C-alpha cells in the first residue's frame, strides 16, 4: 500500500466516523424534542378545562358534532343583561362578554346528533351565579368537574341517586326524554345519552335565570336527531 492509498483510506474512515457522529447528534436532538413534547402533554393533561376548550374550538360547529361529542358553554349575559345562553363554541371566544355578544340577533345553538349511538355532552358553565337549590333524582348519570387550586375534582352522580338542594346556576333539560341535568356554578358537567328515536327535541334550562330562560338561541335550543 503506497502513501497515497493509505491517505485515501484514512480520509474515508474519517468521513464515515463523521457521518455516524452527525447521526448520533440528530438522534439525541430528536429524543430531547420528544421528551419536551411529552412534558408539554403532561402539563396540558393537568388542565382538563384547557383540553376541553381547545377541543371545543377545533371540533364544534352548529350543524355537526365531531366524534359524537357535543360541546356547549353556558355563558351569563351573553345576549345582554340576564340573557344567559347555551352557546356553541363556534359562537364563543372563551372570554366572558362585557356586553351583548350576539349583536341583538339570537345566536344559533341548535345541535345535530345521530340516533342509536352514545352522545357525550360536555357543558362548560362559566356562570358563577347560584340561582336555585336543585332537588331531584338522577335519571341520567353525570359527572361534575370543578377547577380547584390542586386540580380537577370530579363528583359522580349515579342512576337513581337522590340530589338534595344542590346549588346550581342552570340545568340542561330535554323535557320529552325526562332528562334534567343540574349545572352548578363555574363547573364542567359531562354526561352520555343515546337518543333512540330520530326527531327534533327541545333542550332548555329549567332554572329561573332571567330573560334568556325559555328563549330560543339563549337558554333554549333544538336537538335534531337524525
Ligand atoms: Cu338558565
């Protein structure tokens, strides 16, 4: 082997070693990036309300509910003083409106779902008012989530359970189907319901809560079951 060939072999070895080092460096960077991503996910999972609110803005529309999940906000004074409303995420930025957010027109809060499949309702109530002590028996199981300094606290209500004088702001009722879910102040209420028969059902709040009560687009809307 002459000197020139030897030099060539050494250069080749250096190039191969360099490439391996670069690859190792890139791999380390990728792993670091992934663990950062996992850290971000973990911190997000500590904030259930945050997750739901991001899902709400990305998935909801007045006409179709993605993945058989219906997201609704309950917003106080949405249409002006005491015009509280059930509001679809498409009509709500997530901030408490200072004045009428509807510009005088009744917002569209109608919902369309499919019959025969479980529909998950996730209702975020940003109203802090207590307007009724609610006493009833649970006909549809539900969970109430409440934000605290130490995280999310969940209260589960099972079928047939008695509810006595629960302090609430509103309810989510479908009178034709004997559904009436209480909504305490500043909570998220989650329940699942399977509609068996297609049709148009009225949903509304049964708590005396002001001018929006019983008014379409505010505390009343329609569920079209296809
Ligand atoms: Cu109400």
